[in-house]
C-alpha cells in the first residue's frame, strides 16, 4: 500500500501484489479507478468528461472505475456526487469512508482487500442510513469496464424438461433492450454482450443468477465477479442480482443486493469477489467461451 497522485484524479492509494494493482481515489469517491496487471491495460475505463447530470448537491459525473450506488435507480437520489473520503488500514488493504451525502443522508464505505499471493480482491460495500426515517434500498456495486471487451454471463446448468416444471431464474429487459442488436449473443450456455463504440444505442439486461458469477474478457485479460446468491429475498429491477449495460465508451458489470429496510443509523453490507487472469484469447463466439472460459464458472 502506498499513497500516490494519480493523473487526472488526484490523491489516491495504490494496492499491489506481485502481479496486479488497484488504484483507489481519495478525492472522488468511494471509487476504485484502476484494476489490472502492473504495467498493462486498465480493465476499468477512466472517463473524465465536462458533461454531467445536475443533482441537488452539484453535478454528478461518470468518472469510470468501480463505484457504489444505491438501488432502485432514481434521479436524483441514486446519483450522489463523489466526495472526499477518509482512510482506515485493514489487513491487506484499506477501508474507504465517504462523507455523508447531505441530500440523501446516506453514507458509503468500501473495504478493499487484495490477496498478497493470488490475484483475488475482496470488497465489502456498506451503506448507512442517517435519515430520521426508514429507507428501503439495495446496495448496487457498478464496475465500469474498458472498451472493446465482451461480457460473459453464464446460464444455470441445463436440465431436461422432465421433472423441471417450475422456472429457475429470470431475465429482465428494459424498454430500450433490443434482443436482435448485433452486440448480443443469446447462446445455449451463456449470454454475451459486446462493447462496441460504433453502436450508439444503449443496451441492458438483468438476471437473477443462480451461479453468482459473471465476467468480462478484454484483449487477453479476464475479469471475473462473484457473490453470494441469496434465495428467497426481494431484489430490485424485477428480481435482478446481476445486470450488464453498455453504451459508447464503456460496459458496466453490475451486481445488486436484496432490498432492505434500514432504520435510522442502521447499516447493511454486501460483498463481491474479483479474480483477474491473463493470457486467454478474446472470444468471438459462444463455443470459444465454452472452450476457454468455461473452467472459470461453476454451473448450478
């Protein structure tokens, strides 16, 4: 761990083992702006733009990297502006604590731990309610991936019709989702979504994943997210615990925790695990995904 100044983002913390590094911003946060192999491509996008969205406390900007949002999505409540953070050291990492948002009366924390011997990252996301009334919401971590890659979402393990009469999982569509958009591949074992800067219309899909894992392949690198699957809970967006969204400049890998009612001063937490690999050819078909990436997923 070391304190650094990161170009365009100011004061930051660098966490590194022998192979990968994370850059955590301190002036625009809580946010992880870089994840990747040392000296190699950032798997996250860095998106500094003069255009933003007006909100009660200022202007919200899409800076890129990994951020912590609160669901269900609502403008302006979800679009809390980035704030300065304080730092606490933890084992193999740091806890980043944001200032309370004066409009929503919520504050956010991320505890980030990098395994010193393997390319695995544990992130605990925490939201605290400082209102004087109950708030029902969900933790919504969003990783904004770099351009040119492809999202890989496993379907649950195939089972034949006989004896499987009850639905197992959901697929959620938005009004702007076009299932015949060329960026989609609706395969037998995976849903694939390609990031393509030449196609301007946004695309998005959500799912209740029984696997609790999905990933993003980019130019020989592979970023995998996994999380605990919580059955019997209510989730935002028609029971989605994962979502992928793309537009020019980025693709978002999103997970969602269950909707929870927080009493005043009550908190909730949600954990993701990241794994980062290299030396895997960029897939273009589902068969290439099955051949080269199937070993990374546990079908349930």
